[in-house]
């Protein structure tokens, strides 16, 4: 098992990004990827790029796909693999720390990873295009720089501070800038949606400000401190789900301020 302290991005108990994500105290669910996944041939080859704790790898393998999982930390992937019952899958995934040099994949997934790359065009998009089978798709999620969380992340990065949630984002783009980036690098946008509404995202990340201040005080006086308890007090589930309903109603007006971009892409 991976030690609890190192499980910064542990998603083994979350739902797969193919159908949604449990975040900001809201159980987000979407259908954009499920609809397009239906067009992928059975037992097709899939590349899960930035596989991390293998949540999507396991889901795809359970559905019968032949998965190659890529992540920089191969040791962590092997440890996370112990959390899943692989007797339930049709084909055991291949775990590697290097993107394949050759091969053809009918689907490439890149969830919450491209924003962490120094050169996303050279490190990811270029290789993706060469590895896609004819008609193959890319499922991708990237953040929106217009949100409070991304603004705070960028300020912290400029100040040289280490972020409490782990590795920093290195790419900051608005929805239209992400669209232009993908098109400029030879991809066609099949579908693009936004999720994690403006009200939920702003309220939840505003709760981080007093939490971070209290964390510093607790450190100085050497007192035990549970940041999740503070955040859940300021942004409880009932309040976040109420704001989520408000976001749904106002989405036509605030879509550009939503937290995440959901993209389905293919080679142009």
C-alpha cells in the first residue's frame, strides 16, 4: 500500500473521471465521455496518460479495454495497483513511466495532467497525435485560469511558495485559450463542456484562506490541526450542493468562469 502521507492525489475511492468526480463537497457527474466512449471498439488499445492512482486505468480495464498506464512515478503506480481487484478485468494493464514510442491507440485519456507540464505541446500533444489510431479520440480535462483557485496558484508559484496540495500548475489558460492551443497543435475539438460551477468553486476556495492562516498558527504553537474539518465547516455539503443547483441555473451566463474544461479531441 502507498503510505497515507504520500497519497496527495489518491483517487482510488473516487468515481472515475469518465463519469464524474467528487470534489468541492459536490458529487459532480457528466456524460460527455460516456457518450463518446460508446464509439470506441471493444478491446481497443487505450493510453491513460498521467495515470496516477490508476482510477481510470482500472475502470477502462474493467470495461474490456487494453490499457497502457503512463506516469512519472512507476513505483507509486505499482503500489496503487494493490488497491484494486484485477481479477475483475479482461486484460491486465501495462504500467510504464515512459510514453510509448510507437503503437496505435483508439483512445488517449489525459485527466488533470496537461496543466502540470512545462511544454504540453511537445511532451503530450505531439506524441498523442502520432499515437492515435485513425478516428481515435482524446479525453482531456484542464483547469480554467479565470477561477479563484488558479489565480491563487499562479500567485503562489510566482512567489516561489510550495503549495499545500502538491505539484503546481504550470499552464494557465482560459477556455478560449485552451481551445486555441489544441487547434494550433493539430487537434480538432469534437466537444467541449465546463464543470464545477463558479459559485461552488469561489465559495470552496475562499474557505482555503482562513484554513491556510490557521494551519500556520497551528504549526507555530505545535498544535494538531485538521484542515478538512475547517473547510467542511465553512463549505458544508448541504451548502455546496445548494450552490451547485444555482450554478446549473446560471450556467448560460457564468459558463466561462466554471472551474474545469472537459474536452473530447481528435487529430485534425
